[in-house]
């Protein structure tokens, strides 16, 4: 019997493109994006997801989105990239493909929410 591969925590920083049309593209596919996120949460692959906002809009009622941050539990960086590449935000050019980044992280047991 084979031993399952170890899973690790990865963080994905997925900044939005800066063109004025990006918010419109984001909102057009948001429900499909959130469906995928919920599936990832249910399967245990996605541990935490958040929309990033501009520093100047943090205290404003109308937040200005500028990207996404997600934490994954997966076997490899490649597995996370496969999920990211399958997301509607990737397909519809919401996330800036040249600036997107996925990295393994070590989470302190004392601060872990995972």
C-alpha cells in the first residue's frame, strides 16, 4: 500500500490587472469564481481566501479591489497552479498573469487557523 503524499501550505498572491475594465470582468464572473472557491473549501484544498483592497480604501464603504490572496493545502506548487489556472478570474483576465505568485509557506502551530 502506498503512502499518501505529504500536503503543504501554499499562499497565492494574485494581483488584478490595473486596467479600468478589470473590475467589470471580475464582477461578471464572480459567482463562478466563488462556486469554485466553495468547492475547494469543501474538499479541504482551499483553506482561506480573501480579496485584496487598496490601502486608501480600507476604511471606505466602497472598497477598491486589487487582487486576491488564497491559502491552499496541497501536495505541490504545480497542484496549486493548476487550480489557479482553472479559475474564472484567470481565464477572464482579472488576475495579472505576469505578477501572480504561488509559494510554499510554513505556518506556525501557535498561530495556525488551518
